């Protein structure tokens, strides 16, 4: 696999780990009607991080699961925001924007992969995130 493919997969993994960290913080602070949304996204990102890391490893790369600076910022923003109010519909717009970045990164990763199981997995991750977004309150 070309280094470009490993790089795009790592970019998607970093964003996925960052999002998972944000949802981890969000789960405990979300209003009851939004908590299930945060849990579902957190679980999806956890699963996707495992899948992306496995694909990177299978192709000779070394996945970095530490996340980026954004994971620290994401936790801080969610914590600060929730100090003033609980996670609610206002935050769902930010959630949707963040998920779109991840969907885009997965698209780039998929574009760098040849036809096969790995490409199908990456496309399935994109579809799962789109479905979760479509099911989220306030996203219709």
C-alpha cells in the first residue's frame, strides 16, 4: 500500500480518536434525550478506530491511537460548555459539523484504497456515521 493510503487512513484514525474522546466527555454531561446519541457515536468511533488501526497495521503501517491536539481541545470545550449548560440541541450542530469532517477524511482514505475488503469497511464506516447523523435529534 502506498504511503499516501497509510497517511489518509491515519488522518481518519486521528479524527476518529479525537471524536471518541469528545463523546466520552459528552456522555456524562448530555441531557437525557441526547445521551443516547453521544453513546452511539462514541461506540461507533471506538469500533471504527479499531478497524482503521487494523487496516493500517495490515498494510505495514503503525497506527497512532493517541489522537491529535484536537482530542484535548475537544474534551476541554465540551467540559467548559457543560459547566454553563448541559449538552443539548445547540451542540448537535457542532456534532454534525465534526462528523462531516470525519466522513470526508474517511472518503479520502477510501479513495486511496484499492477495491476490496478494506475499501468496503471504510465505506461502511462512512455510511454508519451518515445514518447516525440522520437519526440524531435536530438533524432532519
